[in-house]
């Protein structure tokens, strides 16, 4: 962690934080430690390292981790975790083998049979599947809510000690719906519940949930944090005690990422703002273009929010920028969307997001079938909806590609 007396901006911290070249033969960049196990110099050191690993924080008094076995931890995770904590203005961070690994580790660490968790919808398909499936099978009571429900409605009928967690994804996948982090966190506080925010869509460049009352800020690090579509990882940021608890669960269930994944993620965080800023600039231009196109019925991008519209006040209060995710509805339905997607040349047809390349997908058909069609429609996911993750390509080329594909619909 950086010096408490003086912190650099995260753009600076993300270049060097967590790596001491003098401890690695002067290597400017962290070496990749592709090993399954680590040798102890003495039996006493082995004892100390095990005590650290399974202690409250997983670290010694000096903040250092004792390395034992790569399923538990490795030196390649430390730089990425330190840099991400700096970006989120958090005390600590932990990374995981996937976004779902991070989400599952959080839920298993804090929820028990009979607990109630409120979760926002729409949400990522994997999250919805986990809430409706495995967590329900384990006896956890899961209850979805939408952005149209007031805090009073959300809290009505809930006994003080019943609520264990509120889980919010904002902006929501795939529609860009916004949820009020501060108001929801206040409800969680009243019930002594944990407040978790999935911050994947905006990244810590454009949104810092902990500053608005969240206890944990969670990411699919595969997306903007990784940013190159070459790794799969998850991340959680928060207080030292909470992250220490998550690390212990990570040790127990094996959701630790590989050393090479940690290395790639640390590398990617060095260029986070550069990438996200360019992607957002491109997306803002594309959203304006789509908003005027005769073949497009509706465009959801945070740059298009106007005073008085739902979400505008939340956006101005809790977001630092509009991000690079666009949801737009084509005139027609599934058939027209398929014609459009098949006609693209520059933009790729794939389900992920946040990479340097632009990707488009069809949420109605390209998501887990755990949500009934009637519910999809009620939350804005229709057969005519396209989700577009805007990359760093030249925006004029992207607009030409979109215009040509739309002309064939």
C-alpha cells in the first residue's frame, strides 16, 4: 500500500506500486513466478508464513505476505492488488480467477441459509444464474429489485436482522440502468447488511462506489481492468478486514488466479485511464450518431441523459464519466438484429466487453436462459436490443461500420 502520509494519483501508482525492483534482481517489471510451491529457508519461517496466510489479514505486521503455495497466493498478485486498491481508493484489494469467482467468493463468505440478499436487475447473466440457482439451493433468500423501486418500497417488510446483503450492479448489464449507491447503502446500514457494488461497466476511472457508501466494489477484471481480452479474472476492493476475510475464503475454495493472470492484470492497470478515456470518447460520438439514426428506436448511453430524465441526478452525483457501453434498440426485432450483427465488419460479434476492440452482442439470445422472457421485457431487454462495447479504434471507422450494417436491416 502507498505511504499513508502522501498518496500519488492512481495513474502514477498504477505504474510502479507493489513492485520493488531491488528485490527482484533490478527487474523493471515484475518477473512471472510460474511455480506451484515456494521453498522455506527454515522451519520457523514456514510456521510464520502459515500463520500469516491464515491470520485475519493474510499479511504480516510489515504488510508482506509469506508465500507458500500458488493456490493460496503468489508474488504476481501483489502489484495488481495494490494498484487496483489505489484506483478504487480502498484499503486493500484481492483478485480472483474470474469475475464469477470473485462474486461467488463474496457470497459464500457472507451469506448463510436463511439470510436475505436483495440484488438489482437487470444484472449480468452469471450473477442472475447464481442468485436464482446455487444460492437459493443453499437456502439463501434472494430477491431482485429494479431501479423504479424506491428505497422505502425496497425496505418494506424486512425485519432489521434478516437482511444480510444488498448487491447492486450499476450501470446495469446490459441496459445501462443506474442505481443510487448512496441511498441503497443507507438502507444496508440500517439493517447491518453488507453493501456490494459491481463496478465493472464504469471501472474506477468513472465510478468509485466506496466513496458513496459501498462496503465492497467488485469487478469482472476480464473487462476494463484487463482491457485486452487476453485474461480472465475478478477483483474486489474494500476495507482490510473484509478483504482479509475474502482472501481466506479464496484459499479455501481455490478461486486464486494464476501467476500469469496476476502479471497480465498488473500490466493492464498501467494503461487503464488511457484506454477507458479513449473508449468513452468514441462511445459518446457513436451514441450521438445512433441517437439520430432512423433505424434505431432508442439509445441508452449515460452521455445522452438529460435533466429530469430517470437516472440523470444519480449520474451527476455518483459518476465521473459516461463509460463506453451502449445499449440500443433496432427498429424490428430478433431477425433485424441478426441481420445487423452479421453485416458488421470492424465490430466483432462476441459476448465480452471492455477490451481494446469493439464488440456487439444480442442480450435477448446471448445470455443464460434463467430470466423469463416476460421479465426480460419488463426490465428493458427486448429482441431488438443490441449491447455495444466500444473499443479504441478510430471512431469514424466504427460509425461507418454501424451505418453500413444498419442500412442492410
